[in-house]
């Protein structure tokens, strides 16, 4: 078993490689998840309201624009929620309506407040979004978030684009916070796009699958830590780095399905068992 100092150095090495891989290879991918180069570069409503654009993400929905519009204006704790990981939202105190979303709930109007929770006193972080622009049936813009835009492919398919507005980052602390927060915002926004697509297409996504995926991600992260603390030698350090990078792909790049996160977890368990057997000889 490695010493405490060796384990700390290995942790620093694994995290250092993860940060480098994320910054060089993955950050640009998650900023434009699902969007083409043309979509990421095209001007959209609300661009003039932000100092910069931090991301443009998109998804194809096999439904008419009118049907998709009914669902995306359900956004908000007082309507249909945020179509994301409800168990994470609840864990952070964001309380939503209990009823299912109603497509004909009401129109999206300028000045409407889109609440993050119907009971802010329970929320870990309190925030709301004000609607600052609307093109009925086509787009709306939320202050401090960005633009939600429908681009019609044909009468039965549309592209839903979400352009996130960047915020001023005046100092090093805010830049570090943005660097760390963006992957979390991304996984929630990716699931939101998938959730909106599912609702418009009449499909119900599995909450059990969501839970298993996140559980696999969490446990595989713990597995990497165990490899670092229980293993020894350069081979174990190398494997820890490789698994750390694979964990990033499972978390950020691959589809959020339990198949990937649980497979990574299984490989880690087998590696830990093999290392323990070798050490025991």
C-alpha cells in the first residue's frame, strides 16, 4: 500500500491530467454539444444582451414546431420543471409542481419570471429567470441564461437550440468558479434538451436509468480513488490516470446511459481485485 504522500501525489497527478484533458479536448465539445459549426456561429435572438456567448447546444426533435413550442414554454418550477435530473434538483432544494406538464398551460410572455423553485426558502442557491424577448412559436430569451430557439428542418422535424449567455468574469476567483461550474451546467442542460425532445415526441425517459447512470458515475469516481489508495507502483498510477480520463468521457461525452458508467465501474472493480491479488502474492 502506498504512503499517504504517494497517494496525495497520485491524486494530484490524476486530477491534473483530467483538468488538462478537459481544458484541451473536452471543453469545446461540451460547449457545442449537438450543434453544428454553423449553428454555433450563427447570430441568434438575444446575442446583444450578453458580453459573450459561452455555449450553443442543440438537438433534433421529430415533431412539428408548434408541438415543440408547447413543451419548451413549460420551462419553470411553476409549470413543467426543467426537464432535467429531477432527483438532483430536489437534492438542491428546487421544489417543482407535482402535476404533469400541461402543453396548453399558458403562453410565454415578456416579463414572466421563470422560477427555479416554487419555494425559494428551501433552495441551496436562489435564482429565477426573467423573460426578456419572445417570438411566439419560434424563440424566447431568459435573462441570465440565454436563448431558446426553434429552427424548422421540415414540417415534421425541428432543431432546438439553446444558447447560453456568458457572464462577466472580472477576477481569477470567478474564472475558476466558471471553469468548475460549466460541466455541471452542461450535464443538466444536456438532459433538459433530451427531456424536451422526449416530451415533444411522446416518449417518457426512465428515471431509473438516470439514477443508475449517476450512481455508476459516482461509484466509478470512488473506485478511482480506491485504486490510488490501495494500489502501488507505476503501473497502478498509469491505470489510475487512464481510468480518470475514461471517467471524463463517461461523464461528459458518452450518452448518459448506465451501460457506460456501470461498465467502467466493473472494470475498476476487476482491476482493484487483480491488484490486491498481486500484492498478496
